[in-house]
């Protein structure tokens, strides 16, 4: 029914009947929808004018508000009972972040305030990323709640960073963000693909290789210090993603032999079959069919390839 039809339909109902309708409709609203549209607050504050524009605040005030929010998130005030952040505010954290995101992304990234805004976006991105794997908010679907995917958020950040130049320092800043916790609702390698596709020149690509190798060394040192197997697993996953990225960038630089050799020497996988399958996947994704065939034939007597790859080999040979 249209709104006018609903009005016409219920105009003869008494208070008891209207109350019954409201209660039954409320029961049928999914929890996520209630949270996204803050239905509870609407019911509690029915007379509040929700269309009144928020008072415009200065950038300094916005910055202070965001820093306080980040500190509260770090103190886990948005995921557990406490006297600092009320329960109603804990459940509506997404509205704060949506406002922060909207306000920060409007600021020119090349200005002084814009550079601070980019830093604050990075800090929000880190918390939301961690929140996809560990409870920092009332829900682990942090990016879904924001209605901005982790990949799109990262894309915004690197575009803002690179708007100030493709310097070695800026490339390293973008690479440093790659080892955040990955949103389980997205492909883990999507952030790496995004960075690779943003590299414009030979210098950019070579600097990215250096930054990724530096990141690998850092992650390996970090892995030596951790004691739990779960953290170690994710660190080594990021190391392998960096190695795959470097191999892809070498291919973009037309250094295919270097890409293959680097992958063989560095990719961490004890199972030789799986390791070789991953390399074949990289070659196929880059449409390097001749190299794919050569790599397959080098290893066909050493590795028991799957029926799928065997059929693909026949297909490629018959082209």
C-alpha cells in the first residue's frame, strides 16, 4: 500500500488497535534493520525533529570528537558495559562513523586539514578492520554497518594519499595498511589488487616492490615474536600476499622470469603441489599462457596435477 492508502485504512482504528499494529510490526522488523534505522530511538523520541540540520562544527572540533571516539574504541567502551559510553550510544556507533566518514572525505586531501583528515580516515579504517575479526563494536560486520566495503574504504585512502604524489613514503604508507585484519565478507587479496592497479609508472612499481619486501621483513620479524598459532597464520598469509603482489608487479614490468623465480624462492607453502598451482594461477590471470605451459611441463613428472589442471594444459596446448 501507498502511504495515503495506509492513512485511509487506519483512520478508523482506535488506540488499542493501533498499538497492536505497532507491536506486531515491530516484532517483524529484523534486528539489523532496527539498528540501521535506529528504530528504538525513533520510538523513544517521536516528537524530536529529525530533520533539523546538525550544528556545523569546526574541523578542530571534528578532529577532537574523532580522537575521543578512537580512544573509547581502543578502551573497548563500544563493545562492553561501562559508565563512559551509554548503552544506547554503543549500539548506534555506526551513525558516528558514518558522519565522520562523510565529513572527512569532503576535505581536500592536499590541504593541511585534508592531510589530517586522511590520517583520521586511516585510524578509523584500522579500527573497523580489526572490528571485523575481534569485537570492538556491538557487531563484527563493521563495514557492512557503515555501508562502505573495506576495499572501497582503502581505495578512498590510497587515492587521498597519492593525491599528494607517488613518493616512496606515500607508497610505503599504502603498503603498511595491507596487513590490517581482512573483512571475512570480502576476498582477502582485493586490497592488494587495488594497490597494484593504482601504480602508474615503472618507478611506482619498483618502489612498491621495495616497500613490499620491506613489509615482508617486518612481518617475518613479527612472526618470530608471536606465540599463538592464529596470529602466526594471519601474518604468514599476509607475507604470501605480499609475495604474490611482488610477482604480479614483476610481470607488469615485463620481468616474467624474475616473477617466477621470486615466487619459487619465497612463497611459503610446504605442499609443492599447492605452491605450483598458485604460480600457475598467477600466470593464467596475467594471460601468460606460453609461460604457463612451460611451467607445467617442467613439473608434470614431479607433481601430480589435478584433473582440472591436466585438462587446462590440454586446452592450452591445442590452441
